[in-house]
C-alpha cells in the first residue's frame, strides 16, 4: 500500500497569511509595512510569538534578521526556509511573507505529527528586502553575503533623514553579529512569481534555476535649446528627436538578440521641459536582463553603438553604466530535489528563471540555495491587488515540506 503524503493545513496557512496582512493592511486590502516601522515591529513580535509557541528558539543578528530554530536530533547545519516581511508602499499580501509563513506552516505540520527532525530547521526573516524605505533592496542578505558593507548600509537614511541604524534600534531588533546565518544544509525560499508565466501556461509550480543577470545604463543626449517657433527644422539640434531615434534603434536591435531578453526604458528626463523650447538635454535609462552573459555583453555593445548614431544628428551622446550583475545560478542538486518533490505530489510545473531579485541570490553565494515560485494572478505584484490563490499557496508550501522531509531522510 502506497504511503500517504504528509501535507500541510491549507486553511491554517491562509488564516496565517491574513493575520500577517493585518499588520499594515490598507483600505484596498493591500499592505504597507515598510522596513523597521511600527508595523514591522508588530509583525516581528507576532512572528516570534508563533515560533516560541512551537518550542523554537529565537535569535536576532546585528542587521535585525530573525532566525527561529526547531532543534534537530543531530548537530548539523540547519535547513533554512524563509523570505522577508517588509513590503513596498501599498504592496500586496503575499510578496515575501509567503516564504516566512511557509516555514511556519512546515514546522507546525511537523509538530502536529510529532515529527522530531534529524536536521535542525530554521525560519528566517530578512530585514529590508524591498529597499522601499532604505535603499538598496536586499540590504541585510547583502551584508550577510559580503556584497554590501555594514558600516555603509546602517547609515542609509529614509525620506525623513532617519538612519537604518537608528530605526533598527528604535524597534528593539538590533541583535548580535554572532547570530548571523553562517552555514546551512540548504536555504529554500518560496515566493510568488510576480509575473504572468505560470498562470499563462496553467502551471502550479516554478522550480527556479537562477536569478537573471542584468545591466543598466544611463544615456545622456545633449543638443541645443532654441525657440520652438523661430528655428528651422534643418538647423535644430533637438535632443528629444535624437533620443526618439536612438530608442527606436535600440528596440529594433535588442528585439533581434534573443526572445528571452527583457529590456526597459524606465526613466526619461527632458530639459528644460518647456513646450516653447527645443529640448537641449534628455537623460534616460536602459535596463536589460538575461541569463546568458554573452547576450548581456551584446546588449552593452548595442548601447555603446548608440553614441555614434546620436552624433550623426549633431547631438552629443554619452552612456554611463550604472550597475550590473551576473546571473546567479541556484544549487543544481537542490533544484533537482524540488523538482522530484513537485513530481511526487503530482503538481504541474516548469523549470524557470527569476527576472526579479531576491534574498536567495545573495545567500546562494555561500549556502546551497534554491527557490520555488507559485502563480501570481494576472502577474500582479507590488500593488494592492496582488493575488495568489490559497490553493496555489498551499501547493507551494507542500513542495517545501516534501523537500524538507527528503533532506531529513538523507
């Protein structure tokens, strides 16, 4: 007789997610819970109380990351699950918090069934993943992984001039550097997709293989300002018209590179921005993302080629690289294990990539790491109408539970 799968309590999971959403819930059923605010303090307190009820020990590190650990029978590095509890302004009820609630539900399921894990289990809440109050995003996991300098990060200020350090102290979650996550058997992050692919393909689970590499340039086009009514067209050095030509050229060339390439012109500033004056300067950004570094390099070649194209119109064009990152590949054996768990549960799935950044991409630099996606309705996220069905949330957590059990059995 086939042994019945251990599954989570879906109703309890949905109740838990709704309870978490009460901390900062907006009028339109979204959530505003910026990092290190009073709402963040309250949700942290609630999370810790839930973990303590399960007999878990709580540690907090110097960046405010919370680690709740269920003791194991063996003295091994823990299996870590989690994500973040902060949101953007008027964000949704699922982004980040689903990963934390998943860890909580996995432990509750083990406790309900009197299962004592061989390997310790830790649930983590990473501080300031969103970067909505203190830039940059993924700040605390970036410090843990050595990507960011702590001394620089804690002096970052919000719009009111309050430093990260002061805000952390004010909510009482400044802990000890010795409590930082240093090693783990595995780190698994469950997250909503924040995109339309799983829903469009009618799939329930995404096994995430990597976080896409990306590059962002700021392009400045400089012409000359003249009167809009008295200057003949053939005597103008119109920075905006040149920009329009450059954007058209960029789109045409980038579309030919690879069908999986995504690119965005997200910010455009026109100067002097007066309807009776020919623009003398336009500054815009061009960002692109792809898993293949060679494709990213071709993107950069195209961007640099715009400099010559712009000069042909009599304008000066400069392109400054603001930042970039290489593709972060997740642990292959852990991805395989997640795929096996999904198969064993009979859920439809695909291997996929993440176009958005997550704490997992930094943690992957020193701990075996992987991610699981569940569908986002209409691909919506970072807004109040962000939605993932309770059924899909439940399936995602069941995959995490099955994977944790598989690791325990090794």
